[in-house]
C-alpha cells in the first residue's frame, strides 16, 4: 500500500466530508458526556462553533437554546452542516481571520479544532476579538501525537495535517491572549489523558 498523501485541513476535509459522520460516536467518546455540563444553559446566547465539521454538536447547542453560527474552513463540511441544519448560519472561514465584527458572541466553542493549528496565537486573538466582554471560550485539546489515516468514499487513503499541543502550552496561549483560564480539566482513558477541556473568560 502506498504512502497516504498529507492534506491541509481545507483540502483534506473537503475530500473526507461525506465520510465524517461515521466518526461521530468515536469523536463523542473523547468527551464522555462532560460537554453538557461545561456548556450549561445557553438560552438567548449567541454561540460560534469553530471547526464545526458537519455539525456534530449543533443539535446539543440548539437544545440548550443557543443562537448558533457554525464555521469551518472546509466548504464541503459546511455544505453538509447546512443540509442538516438549514436554520443555522453556516459560514466558510479561517479561524486566523474570523469574518465577524468585534464582540459578536457570548460563547466561542472549538472542539477537535486546535489539532489542526500549527500556531495558536492568531486564532486565539481572533476569538478574543469576537467575544463580548465576559464571554466564554471553550475548547478541547485531544492527545493525538500522530494524525490518523482516513479513507475517503472513493477509497483513497489520506492524512489531514495535524499538530500535537502540550496541555500546559494551550493554557499559556490562552493567558497570552488575555483570557482568564477558569477551567482546565482532563478526560482519561484508563491512566492516559485523551482530552483536555479548557475555558477562558474575556
């Protein structure tokens, strides 16, 4: 078998979008139900879901009363999310240069997203900019040191470029972007951490 070609997030997820929903249960396992209590009641809150994919958590956000804007760098992922949630504003965009006005959101959520960022600074600065004063930034950092091989619908093997972030460095990056870190929790599988969930406040 030949070596899998490595793609950036935009190209890779455009190729993989039609298969992405098959991974929902696998992705949910990294959170072990913790997200529900972390998010709390979002009634009347404007929420930006960065790296939304095909809308894995949009249903949960909507049940909590949020007014949702979903953003992903992959147009194919956004098309899939928009098809499932036609009432949600779905936007193609780069988190390093968010297409939103200052202080537009009460909460920004970024799950399985920073694994695709080589440098956190620009995106964290942008999140800070679009959050209202007192707003919340909730993100996850999965313990993934090597990107998995993925198989597209056509049978092509691909790898989507990813980066490993030391947990302490993610918290430092939040503080450097002027967030107050109010949550830094770990989810374990046996004795190994699989996911770090952080919350920063503006």
